[in-house]
């Protein structure tokens, strides 16, 4: 049990330090509770993904990775669902 306590107290400063980035241009994976600029979605082919994007677009920016040839189709589909086109970036 003492070894676990030592390990915890050794790792705590490392974890706390890693949450404080000095260089804001470096990429890091944010925790789920941190504020995010948007969500990246790879395509809108199935109905579950489309529904998720429709709901998320009400609150944040969606970055959608689709082929150029399919962008117009997805834009029409999202507009028909009442999604603000300004919240989606292809």
C-alpha cells in the first residue's frame, strides 16, 4: 500500500504540470470536460452520425471530412434538417 501512495505522490505533479501548456501552438488531446473549438466528424453516411451532427451543430462548430463531390449533397441534407450551415465546415 505504501508503494501505491509513493507512486501517487510522484505522479501527481507530473499530471498537474502536463495540464498547463506553455506553448499554445502545440497539439494536444483535450480532456472531455475541457472547452473545445469543435468536433471533427468523418462523413455523414449513417443516420446515427447524421443525427449526432445535427444535435452537436446547435452548440458547437462541426468539422466534417467528406469528399468534395459529396459536400453539396450533405449541405442540402443538413439544411433540410434545420442545421445552421454556418456551424458546419467541410
